[in-house]
C-alpha cells in the first residue's frame, strides 16, 4: 500500500493530486525556482465541481493549492512542479508565468456568479498559506499578484472584492492606501499624447505588460482596470484619474527590495 504524499505546506490538509503539471524550467531548460505567487478565483458556482475540473486531465488546467470557502486547503500539484494555472500571461517581461509562480485557486463563483464576498475563514486560510509559501521561497511582496494582474486582457480574478489590503496588513503582498477619489483631470480611452505615454511607462515599471505607445487603447484600459481591481478597488472603470495615478506612483516609490515576515 503506497503512502499518502505529504503536502509541501502544513496549511494544506492533504494532497488531492492533479495530473495537470510539467517540469518547472527556465527558457534554456534549467530548473526554475518559483519567485511569484498568483491568486485566482475558481469562477464556478460549486467548489467541488471546480476542484474536479482542476484535476481532470482533459481540461489541462490546475493550480498548486485549492482553498474552499470554509478554509479547508488541498494541495493539487507539488510546488516544485509547473502547475497550469496562469495561461497566456506576463509580468515584468516574464512570459512563462506558470514556470515562475505558485498558483492558488480560491473557491468563489466570481463575477459571473455575482462576486460574493470571500468568507473570513477562507481569507484566514489564504493568508496562512501565502505566508508559509512566501517565507519558504522568499517571494517578494510585489510579486504576490492576482490573475488579472498578469493577464489583464483575459482575466478579472480574484476581483475587486478580494481583500488585498487585509492580506497586506497580515504580511502578504504589496499595497499602499489608495489615494482618495476626487474630481479633476483624468486620462481615458481614445486619448493620445505624452501623458498617456507616461502612464504606460509607470504601469510597465511596476510590472504590467502594456505597450508604451502614447495611445490609450484597449490594452491600456485593460491594464488600468486590472490595476484598479487590485490597488484602487473603490472605483473600477479603466479611467486613469488622479487617484489611480497617485496610487500607482506611491506603489512604485514603496516597492520592497525583499520580503520578510516576522
């Protein structure tokens, strides 16, 4: 009788293995150490069905961990392996996000299901799991991201109701207090010129995949929307108002050099 594998994280209750993974390698074929953590919501009404989908070989989708609404955590893929969770994505020029990251799926119906609030027990488990992972792998705070950050044209998860500020207070992720929303000058889709180019350059400096074209196109709007979902969730409209730009500036100025947790 084979022994049940032990989870990499003590926060996980057990291993519920998914076959959907491969070798974690660099572009030149060397072993790759994960240095990012990407959080998702499942986007399905039923957590059990979502779990089965992540473990079905025909879907070719998985994550390293799965967190139920009640805070129960399962490990699906070994951390040393490349789980198939991010898809086509990019951050700071890295385009193989799956090889660079550890992925956590959080059971929540998502936007299509009305985006219900994340239960307190679930968030407590997410915090504990994230703290353990970033401690063991020395993941920088500004590399704890949402799926929408690394794939803004395709994804919305974990959504504007995900409590990033609460995670930050618990020692997980990079966050600053969003600048207040006030009336005044703003940049919006369709505009062109140097202010748009400066906005794009700031977003790219932080890590987002955005062309520095000076044109506020759909790609730029998608990135601004993703930024707002994570860092200025009070209003998510894809319009770069003073609050959005100031919050972005403050994030760049306060970016950590390293992540340590007491």
